[in-house]
C-alpha cells in the first residue's frame, strides 16, 4: 500500500511566544493567568517551547517581568521548554540575568531557554525609569559575552564575581535578531531567532550570512534558525484573516496615537470607521502574515520553512478570543504532526 503524502510542515518543531496581550474588559491579573493557562494548552498540543516577552509601560501588554512569568509557566507545566523571547539585556545587569536564569534552571532543570534581545524602552521616560540610555543597545555584544561568561565561569569584567546559581549550569541562549543582529549570533556561535520583517529576500540573505559566518561554540556546534512568524489557521481563509484583525487595529492605533491598546473583539474592529491613515497602517500590518485553511497554511508556512532552511518555527499570533487562538494553534500543531494531510 502506498503511503499517504505528508504535510510540508510534518516534523517541524513548533513553539509559541506569548506577549501577554490584554483584552478589553479584563484585568491585567486575568491576562497573566491566561498566559499560564495557554502554556498548559500548548504543552498538551505538543508544542516544543513556550516563551514570554518583556515590555515596559505598554498599556496593552503586561509581560513586563519575563523571568518571573517564566517561573510561573514552568511551575504549571511539566514537559514543554520554557523561556524568554526575550529578556532585553540592555535593561539589566548581566550578573542579575545570569542569576535569574540560574534560579530557573535549578528549579526546572533541562527545560529553560534564555532568549536575549537588544531593545530598550521606546520612550525617554521609560528609559529613564529603567536607568538606561537610548544607546545602551550598542553594548549588546559585550553584554551577551559577559552574561555567557557567568555561566562558564570565564567572565573577566568583574574578577571574583560569580553567578550563584548560574555558574556551570547550561541554559541554552538564543539571540533575537533584526538585521545585523544575525551576524552577532554567528560570531558568538549562538542560535538565531529572526522574523522576515522586511521581506523574504533580505531574510534569505541574512540567513546565508549567518550560516556562512557561524563560529561553532560551546553553546552550539552548528547554526540553528528559529523563524518567528504570525500564523492564523481556521476552517476558511476569511475566518483565519479575521483572527488577525484585533492585533492589526492595535498596531494601527499605536502608530496614529502613540499608545498600544488592549485587543478589541473582531466584531468591534469590523465596525470601526477608520481614517484613511488608520486604514493604511491597518492593511500594512496584515501584509506578510500567514493565514488560511490548514492546507493553505501548510503550503505557505511549509514553503517558507523549506526556502529558509529554518530548524523551528516560533509562532507569535495574537487575537481577541482565546478559544479561537487555541483552535488556531491546534490546527497548526496537527500540520506539524507526522500524520498526513490526506488522512484528515
């Protein structure tokens, strides 16, 4: 008997990055508890990792303390890897970050990931409150080296200072990169997390340079690419597109008013009378997103994985209705299972 054809995504590790996006009508405490609940659901669906993010003083995002939230997620799950996507290193002292991840790894051995980003607060007020300047990100390379040195016991910036716990523990580091950050990951021999923000051709070029320039390290012997993407799956193409509308409106709102709001329901967004400028930003935020029926998403995302040679996909989808979000994740997880498309 001939074997049934496999999906393009079959066997591709899938992970989730949840930004703890608030919804209209819910408290911030409810949002954080929902993130923990989503992690449990992701584990049951077979996702590989569940990461949380770092944002400060953003009305629509309450994931401000990623290592604290990661601890809650890890304590509520048992198998899925848990980490950050990421800790924004310029906002913190490397020693403190090493100690925090040392605690996480000590409590949940073999399940913790350390995703590192280079962003700083997006306003002068936030940066002042964090005690950093706008140019703090320029020291990202040295900050990462110092941080990793606390785990290996080789950092020389502060002689006789050690991370307790942390030293001699293995916490896989990942660099969240935009553009030239990919070259930093290559020079340090670290796995790379990257999204195709400016178009596929630029993404392919960066990945080629990352793989060509990669220097094997104690952390990774070969290049490893995690492709970050917004993906929505539903029974119909239109239903899948609608899942993306709440986040698209939040993006358009922030770009016209400077404030990132909680997510509104799909029906509320559809009733909005947008200005021409708002509509332009709204449509722009939808461009490049992957959505559709299971077969359509398998072709689009599976094709992108094949063209980029990505080792893993990190899904970053947000929508208002959490039940619909979990269903989208369920349909996507089925595509990555070893079962064939024809058997469904």
